C-alpha cells in the first residue's frame, strides 16, 4: 500500500479537512429536495458529521454547519486501512431513519500526497444494498493542519460549547426571560449587571456580574475570537462592534420589562455576518469573548461598509425589526490607525428628517494593507459586482435592510417623493461652495497658506510668517495668457484643469474642522506610488473632534447659509408683494385696474438664484 512512500517511525498525521459543497444531489423525499448532511468515518468509526442543509440539492457547508474538522491518525494505521477515509451523504428525516444518498472514499495514498488546499470533487456511489441514484458529487479540500489550525478549531469548538446565542423565546421561555434578574444591588450599595450573552469561559465567576464601569472597561478590551471572511486580496479591515446606546424599544412588552434583543448585522462586499444577540437590553455591550470581531478581506477601495442593529425575533412568521443602520465610507481611513468611532443610527440613509433618536453604535476599526501602491492603482479598475447568498428569507430581509434601510425608494408614494425633494434641497450646499470658489478665483482671494522666512532684528533670528497666497488665481491667470497665445493647447489645459479641480476639492475637504471628514491628501498618494506605503498612521487626539464641535460645525455652517438664503428669498418676496399692492392702489386711483395681474406668493423654490432675480 505504501508504493515507495517512506514513513517515519511512529509518525502521526494531522489533517484539516473541509467538506465544501455538494452538487446535483439525489432527491429521496417526495415533493421536495433532500436535506443532506455528510459523515466521515474511519475503520467503521464515525469521526465527524456536518449539519444538514434543508431542501437543497446543491448545498454549501460553512464553519457553523461543521464543514471543518481536525483529524489525527497514526500513519501506519492509515495505510493498513483498506477503504481509507469514508464519506457518506445522508438525507436528514425528522421521522424515521435517515436515508443514504451515496458515499465515496479517499485512499491513504491520496490523503498522504494530497496537495495543500487543493479542492477535489468525488462522485457518489451506492452502499451495498442501498439505492443507486447515479448522480451527486461532493467537493472537499484537505491539507496538513498547522498549529494555528489546531488552536483555532479548539477555540472555536470551546466557544460553541460554552457560549451560545440566546435560545428561541417562545411561550414560557418569554416569561422566564422577563423574570430573569439582569441587575442586582450589592451590600455596599453598588449595582451590578448580568453579562450577556454569557460570561468569559475562562473567568466565569469573575465575569458573570459586573458594575457599569467594569462593563465599559471590559467591552473596550481586545477581542478574543476573530472571524476571517471575504474573497478580496487588497487588504484587511479589522472591525469590532463594541456597544450601542439608547436603542429604541422594538418590543411591545416594554411595560413588563421586555426590551429589544439586539444584534448587529454587517455587510461588506460579498460578506454578511452577525454578532451575538444581547437579549432584553437597550444599551448592549458586546464582550471581547463574544462574537463581535470580524476581518473583512478587501476587493476594492470604494466599497462601503454597512452596519445595522436589529431586534431579534425568533418567531417563524415575523422578521427581525430594524432599529437603525449606518453606511461607512472607508476611503478616508489611514492604514495602521486604530479608530474608535461613534455613529448615530438612522432607519435609512435616503430619507429625512435625520433626527438622532434611533440610538448610537460604537465600533473599533483598523485597516491593514500589505502594499498601498497596489491599493491606489486598483482605483483604475471599476468595482466588480458581488452577490451575497443567504439561507432563509428572514436573513435576506436583514441583509436588504442593512444595505438599503427600511424605505423602499422604488415605491410610488408621497413619502418617497418628499424624500427625493429633500435630497435635492440638500444639494444647495454645493451651490454655495461653488459660489465661494468663484469669488476666490476672480477676486484673487488667498486660499493656500504660505510661510516665508523673515529676519527678526530684535532676536537676531528667522521667523516664519504665514499669509494666504492666491495660488489658484495665479495659475488660472497664467493659463489663460498661454491659451490666448497658443489655442492648440486647449485640450491639454482641459485635462490639467480636471486634475487641478480634484486637488482643490481635496484641499477644500481638508479644511473641514471635523478630522473624520478629511480625505487623503496629495502627499499620501505620492508616497504610496513611489515607496509602496503612505506617510504612516494618522494621529488624532481622542477629544479633538469634541473640541471642534463645541466651537464650530462645518455642516451647520452650510445649513445656516441655506437658512439665510430662504429668509432672504422670503424678504424679497414680501417686498415684491408690497410693491404690487402699492401698484394696484395707484391703478385704482386712476381707474385703470386690469385682471391680468397675478399676485406673487412667498416661498423658497429649488432654484437657488431666485433670490437674486426678484424683483
């Protein structure tokens, strides 16, 4: 059986086996597809079993469904086994015995020489005495397990054993949840809260009950378990869902102590994941040992990250209720910087008013990029279309609301039309930005601060004095002079103007007092393209934005401009109405009143220049 293979004395083999998927599996049930699962056996002893996939002829097994397992075997014992490792596919039946759909075996030699991570497909054969369906294939992947693989599987198995999400609450279970004490008062007067969904498996006694301050400290610690997901290779996004505050109560039993059973849903490119459920809590804290940490593999830099918080509802006929969601643009984050961010939650990003009454979510995020030059150059390609598959219609509703919110923008209704009008009105800020830019350009107003050395006679030193230099106006002036003399350069100047406009837009965004609204500057792209990495991590004072917000808010400034324009338009409309009334009185005095006069009504239209055209 060895056929030239040299085994070491007392050699033991450790394999990581991945049961990937099935295709064209036979149908053994009447009126529906089979509910297949796979068992792995060696020498008549079952060593692993996956979960079953309901009503599916082309199932895909995931980690949660038991696709991965570690198998340790003595090398000599493996080669002495005639059939090798046997895989059997069965149809799960609630009543009666599970029916065999077929089997296949992997010989010892094939296992021993299996190329790492190579995916192979095996056709199903009937067991003796069983029905031959003559169809069905199973794909598996095998490699020699590393120490990391063994540690990961042991940790995952321990987590599944000791920490599970909240059970389905039906009937008496709901009453039990209401009667469960989630807080208690100690003899010294301090109040402690039950840690949910469960204590740390390694410190159960110390982490079952914690005070409010200790809860905050624990949830901010580094996560223990990370879920690596996604098919991209540009970089990794490390994200942790830390906590939520002041979530709306989506359950109807608020007067009886029944509150939102919160969990977070995250969608990024082809990834869809969920955190553990924190039951009966409007300000949940996800602990480091719970499922809250994810590593997304990036496919394109322009992809947005969608996060939503739902109220879990385990009844079959009801969907999970959306508490609020947020979309995050990752383009502005600097690699290597750890961001701890608070976001307001909203039902949707496409509707107003934007009242912050749906709670907040706190996340921790870090970008890890191996080659920033490759990342920058990837922007030359358009993003690929991705498809996210889910198991149930309930999960599909969660996925769709995480991305789009709970407003159907394709539905013909008054609320949809109003939302579109409000969106158009919000673009008025762009008009005022362009107005300021034109004034700066033609009036030679300084935009870029330039520092020049100036001798200081008193201290006998050099001082750097800054002043606003109208660089844009100078460039525009010189460009126009050249174009007058050389009109054949017009195409070149048009392309140069597009690039210069992008640089000016980036500079305008960098002037925003909110540091989280800053985009990457020109220096970053030069460093990335030349050296393969950016200038380095960004340093932001934790209280920097709070201090800026206390003094000035950039968005409030633009909204104030819109309000002033509305007031100015109403004032001009009122003046025009009074002029019309005066004109009518004069016509009445001379007896020459016509019916063709139309009274102008006050108001502010979508046209932002109307205030300057009337009267």
